[in-house]
C-alpha cells in the first residue's frame, strides 16, 4: 500500500540529547514537509524539501535539522538547541508544492 | 505575510443541526484545503478548492470558496456524532511553496 510512515510513534528525550524522527513515503512524491503541532494549536512548518538534496527553512527551523538524500526519506533531527521540543510532529508529502499534502501518522515527542 | 483565521475555534452543537465554519485569509490565493484531524491522530485531506466559486461536497460536509472575499466555508448539514473532530483550513501562499494552516475549529457534536 502507498503511504507515509513515521517512526517511532512515541519518543522520549532527555535534556541535552539529539533525537531523529523518521519519515518515509512510497508515493513517489517530490515534496516533503515537517510540521510541529502543540496542544490546541494549528500546524507550524519546520522545514520543507521540494527535491532531493535541497530543503528550505520553514517558520520555526531553529533547533531542528533535516536531510533529503533520497526521494523517499526526509528525517528530522531535534537538537539540544531546541528549548521546548515536546510536541506532536507530523510529516507530509505532495507531488509538488501546489498539490494536496498527505500526512503521516505523527510522532509524539516528550522531553523528560 | 499570509494569515489564515478560522472561526469559531470551538463549536459544540446538537446532532441534527446545521452549522458553518469560516476560514478567512489575508492575501490572494488560488488554492484552499480543508483537513480533518481526530484526537491524537494525523490529518486527513477533505477538500481542495481551486477556483472562485468552487463548491465540493462529501456526505454531510460541503466546502465553498470565494476568492474575492478571501473566504471559505465548511458547512455541516444535519450533524452526526461521527463528525466530531478538529477541522483545519490551509491556504496556498502563491509566492512560495508553503501552505499556511489556520488554528483549527474543534467541533464537538452532542448526541
């Protein structure tokens, strides 16, 4: 089945640790996105990528990093520089930036 | 800078009633999206509206777009409990490759 997978579903991080969230899609989509959602809030864009080996900062990129070495994969690293990382992280993909985005199931990150 | 505002942000309604959620945006755009999110879950695409006057319907939900007024509506007809969820509108910024989400409308339908 085609779709977007994210792992892990739940992630716990200690202060000062870097953690990496996985996002994989087999939809043959060119564009991929990372969003952060806080309780009762909308989605805020962290990073996005329109093509392999290229990505752009979104509205809240500080404390995060990404890579896009393969079309199918767009991992997000939450670094220790991100002061308040506890949130629900959603990955999305689309054929191109102007097309509908399809979302993965999300990763819930908690800082201990 | 594109801003997207939804109202109301929270709506509690009885089954069988009709209601409308509004999505206003601040700059010209040709594309507007509606998504649904169930508690603790991801977002599911409902509608894409691509032109002025566009109307799309799926079951008890109907979405419309007025690009001149920079307004989209999501109308719920004869609400049922299964429609309880948070509904987001999102607008294509045109000038860049991002879409901007509203804060969402949390819909609670009472049996």
